[in-house]
């Protein structure tokens, strides 16, 4: 083995195997593992994680990283070194004792959160959340760049380049446009009755249609598995093993369908990553926001469009002949696009979704800079929901306790959900200039869309940073105006606000 | 950390996590993984395996093993050191280059075997098998004891203390009794018509009954998962996560049922291992043969007995009212105990099963001592089937190519299947002296049986060597006479040979 790069890759292969094993355990715990397995399995997952940590932070890997950087490398190899070095640097700055303490804290916190949510008992979660907020801010602080706040460093962990300097104006723009647009929609007097979607839909038939739907939007069952779990998610083990879940409700036809399209959007991204990149540190998506752009683009801009349903709705109606009798394609599309401000982010409609994210962003910012105490969260949360969405939670279960993220230490993650929408709108517009997306959808030629996305976005994995990828795919820098225009045009049209 | 033993356990935890991950990947590949995942996943499994190897053979672990042995330890801790030292010693004796070569050889061989079996093309498998036989004999030779042959060392890997010195007389005894008993059965003129078991049995109903059956014989679904795969198997990740599979055939009612009982027998063993032992090197069964004794005892001695079906058959008949109409419990029990010499080991009846194993034992012995060439195997195989069972394979697919074992390098494993039967008969007899097994079964009180087995066998895991465990559970040394008596009594009775 002459090249240091190749020697470094022998360590990378070990880390990949450990990471992939953790991924499979994660999938298994959510989908199939027996009830009583969790505690012992978590201990073993902890061991895999610390073995990963030990390899990445070892002096050998540090030395090889320096030596390999001197060798002649292609773009992908340089990106692999970049990602390894970044992660290694981040981990090495954290005192080992603190890292272990934080891992234990978050490992136990999710259960405490789950119980608190179940019992509508924020007080029992507050001390853990206080500790998580403190520790994650301190840990992020070790890696912060010149001039950054701790919260900026936390934001960068998920979306490099998108600190408060970018997000403050971004969310201000969303707020400025979405809040009045929502008010206009609500005052339009054009409420949509979605009653038919709440009829009783046989779960087995739903399974059949959702499988069809996943395949239709590009999910390759030769390289993927579709399972069921409480909360839908996607996990990519490598580009030939990508898994999604959905969750079926008998009286909510659309829930599983749009989860399936959403997760399939994530999955197709992972399946389309170049063979040369899979099982390397640049195999995943370019960033959280870029990943989310592919799921939101598929779920909303594609999956809720009239053109998408033109070839598909007859099949759905055929399968549920009684339940959807008398519901036209046009009515169906209006139902799946209805605006209805609600308390729960994951069930939000397309127009109000980013307001849920905005609320979390504002709260996290104040929490981390110290101007907001954990004990004040429920009150502030409820006030903001009332202000932006016109609804007020009656319990913390459907308020501040609804999301799992903070219990896992993921503070700073939420904004990537909103960025994903904005990236998606910008990408859609660029794609639509090159291929007529609506015509493709009407003809059922969705592969022309996924091929375009593969060519411009997916195949690069994490080789290019998200901002660069966006620029190259769309021809311009990040521009949230596309998203504002998209929402305005769509909902102005649907609710006759012209 | 003062004690060297505790320090050693930090390495053991890493190895356990790596081993458990491999176990989960194995389960996943057989049950759920997408078709195209295998190659990349195999590479990652190889990495986990070599990380395991690196830890166990590291100088640190060697030193800690020596130091910990000087400390005050309880029986389980001593057993853990014993098992670790044995496995470390075995691996350290194998030149690293040879170990890697052998791992690659067997990793690729299973696919070559599968294709050869599919195409009835022994010649295409012969070169790989030749190489496997050579290498596995050489590798086993590194660990052989004074006076042992290479084949003895291979046998000991699976069943310590059971080399040719024990197995030659054991198999001679089986042959001496089973061959004439089989002849008498075949000449009794009392053929059993099992036609009703080949009617069409709805798979979903079979699933329902098999789940019930697994739970009935002690499989705890809070700690276990039941899946489906081509070939049924059991895998224990720890004592709170044990998984079995079965395989359903519409026209073979008994196939899935007895696979389920068999695998549940293995699983209950793993579930009943003491909490203090799980996730240690002594968590599994005492030996391959002892593990097999628990599955065969449950499948045959319990699961095919009239007493077992007395409370259960009405439920089966209720579920398949049309299909089993007019089939009495007595007739059903005769059908599931019918003797019918056949070509395939895994489908063999209880009386002929050990003859299939005997044939493999004789062939392996000659193959490893060099008196038989791989190219002669098909001919010898077919001749022995004709001699012992009175049936002759028309193809190698249903002859010498039927089993996966040799392609995986498992030469010397087969005898543990026969030993399992003999251990089971001896254990059954001891248990029957303390609790009246048939009465328990008639009253549906199978938990009294599993409790006895847990107390006497299961809870010890691998702490006691199999021979010692057998002696303590039954009050005497290994005695295959119990098995001969059991078979003779059972089939003499069933076929009116008195």
C-alpha cells in the first residue's frame, strides 16, 4: 500500500461498517425488534458508536489525513478528506469525558421525553432539556468559527453556511409573505371539505397503493425495502440498500401516501449516489436541507400537483371504488392541498408548514443565547402558535412536547426543514426550464424528472457543499424568492385570491 | 478500573457489539434486505469480522487474559476466560494470510454452491470444495490435540470431546439398530397415507397457527421475532432478542409447523440464558449438539407426541375445518410420524434422520483423511443412500449438493445433528423421571417442561461444557442407548412390530 490515501481508506472502511451497523440497528428497533430488546441493544449500539469515535480520533487517522492531503487526489477523494477532517476536528475538540456524558444524556433523554409527552408533563422533561441545551451549546461552541455564536455553530452542524446571518432574513421573508397569505386564505370563505379522505380505507389496499406509489416516484425495490413504523423515516445503508417506512391510518388516506412520497424522495437521492461514493463519508446527501429539498419537492411540488394525479388518480379511485365514488380528480387535488392551520408540524399543510419551523427557530435562538429559560417554553410556544397560526395548544403534548428532536440533542436542525422547501422551489424552477415538468407528470414520465435530479443533484452525494451544488444545479445562489413565488401563485390560485 | 478482568470486559463488549451486528446483518439478509444489497453488505460484514479478529488476537487482550486468570473469579467469569482463551488461541495459531484467504474462499463458495445446486452441476463446485477441504483441514490442524487427526480437530470445533473415538462407536450403534428397524417398518405393510396434509392450506391461516404454536412451546414474543426465510433458522442477538424463521408451503401443512417448533426449541434455550451471561462469550448454548438437543427434543419427542396434540389438534382442526374434516387426532399423529425414506435430510422423518447424518460423517471422514477424492463424492453419496435408505438420488441437486454446510467450511458439523437427538433422548428420560411429561402435555402445561429445561440446561449458557452439563442434568455420562430405546419403542409401537 503505497499511497497514504489508500491506507486511510482501510480505517474508513471500518468506520463505514460500524456506522452501517448502527443504521441497521436503528431501522430494526423502529420496525421489527422485540419490545424488550431496546435496553441491551442500546448498550451495543453505544459500543459501536464509541469504536467509531476511537478510530476517527486516533492519532494514526490524524497523521494519515495530513499525509494523504499531500497526494494527488480527484474531486471525490478531496471531498472525502474534507469531510473526515471536519468531523475529526469537531470530535477532537470535545473533551472525551464531556462527549461520553453528552452521549449518555441524550441516549436516556428520548425516553424521558416520550413519557413526558404521553403524560402531558413538561416539568418532567424540563431539567433534561435544560442540560441538553447547555451541553449542546457548549459542545457546538468548541467548533465555532470566528464571530459565530454558539447557536450559529449548532446551525452550521446541519447546514454549513446557514447561520443566523442568513436565516434571520430568510425567516423574516417567509413570515412577511406567508402570514398575510394565510390570513387571506382563511378569510376567503372557500373552505375545502376533505370528508371523503376520512372514510374507512382498508389498510391492505393502502399498502398495495403505497407500494405502487413508491415505485412510481422512482423507489427501486431491488435496492430498497419499505416498512412500517410509528414515525415514517428513511435510512440509507448504501446505495443498494435504502429503506423507508410509512404509517397507515384507516381514516386518513392521505397520511401514508404523502409520507411515502416524501420518504421516497429522500430514498431516491440515496439510491442515485454514484457507486464510487457509496460507503464513503460523502455518500449521503449534500446537507440536511438539500436532502429535505428532495423529499419536499417530491411530496409537495410534484406529489400534490394536478398533473401528477392525472394518470394516477384513476388507479386510486379504482382501488377504492366505493370510498372515492363521486370524488373527481379535481376535488381530490383540492382536498390534498387544503390549508388548515393546525398544532402539529408533521401534519401541517404546505402553506403553514414553515411557520411551524419559524416558531422553533425563534425559540431555539432565544434559548441558546440565554434570553429564554426552558421553563418559559410552553407559554412562549403557545403564544407564538396563536400569533402566527391562529391556533393555541391546549396541552404541551400537542405543543412544545410534540417533536423528538430536542431530546436527541438536535437543536439547530429544524431550520433545514424550511431551507429544504426553499431549495426545492429553486431547483424545481431550474428543472422546469429544461424539461417541462407538468407535461412529464401528465404523461406519467416521472423518470425524466428523477433523471434530471440524479444528473444535477443526487449523483454527487456530499462531494460538493450544498451551496455550490445548488448554484451549479440552478445557475444562481440560494434565492428564497422562488419559494415565496411558488406558494403565492399556488395558494392564490387555489383560493381564488387574485 | 482495578481488576484486569473488568478491563478485559471492555474489549469483550466491543467484540460482542461487532458479533451482534454481524448477527443482525445475517438475519436481515435472509429475511428482509433488498435483492441487490448482498455484495456491498458482505463487504461491510467482512470488515466487522476482521475488527473482531483484530481485537481478540491483540496483544492487549492476550496479556489481560493471563492477568485476569490470576484474580478471584466466579464460575461464569472463569468460563468466560476459558472460552475467550480457547477462541483466541485457535485464531492466533492461524497465519493471518491464511485466515484471510480462507474467509474469502468460503465467502464466495456459497454462491458457487448455490449455482451448482441449481444447475445440477457438481463439477463446477468440486474445485472450490477441494480447496475448502484442504484449507479447513490445515486450519483445524493448527489446533489439534496430541494424537488427534485433522478431522478430530474439526469435530472438536463443534463438539468438544466428540472426536472419532466417540463418534465411530456412536454411529455404529445407530447403524446397527436403525437400519434393521427401518427395514422392519418398511416391510410391515402398514404404510400411512398422509394425503390430507397435502391439501391446500391458506398461508395466512398457517401463519396464525404457527405464531400460536411458537408461543405455546414457550417462545416469548416480547423478546423475540418470528420471520420467514427460504431455510428456517434461529439467531440470538441477546436473551431479549431471539429470532426464528419458518417457511410456509401451501401444500405441506406440517413443514412450517415442525420448523417452527424446532426453531422455537433453539430460541427458548437462548431466551432462558441467565441475564448475567447474555452479551458475553458464554451466552450461547453449551455446544452445537446441546443446542440441537433442545430443538429436536421440542420438535420430535414433544412436538410429534400424541399427548402434545391432545389439547392442540382441536384448535388446528377448527382453523382448517374443511381441510382436516374427518381426520382424527390419532390419524393426524400417525401422519406426522410416518416413516418414509427420502433423499433430503431436512425433510427426513425422525427414524431415518440420523442415517442421513451417518452418510455425511462417513464421507467427511474419508475426505479429510485423503482416502476419498472430491470427484468421487457423487458416486459414493448415491451408493450410501441406496445402501442405508434404499433410495438413490437421480441428480446431485438432490444428492451430494443438497446441503449448504460444506460451502461454508462447516466440515465436522453434521455429527452434532445426530448427537443432538441422542442428548435429547437422554435429557427427556431424566426429565420424565422428575415430572410426568406426557401428563403435562395432555394438560397443556408445557411451561413445566420448559421450566425444567431452563433450570437444568438453558440458564447455564456455555458456562459448563456440554458433557458436564449433560452429566449434571441427567445424572450420568453421555449414553446413546436412550435414543436407540426411544426410537425402537416408538416405531415398533407405531408400526405394530412387537
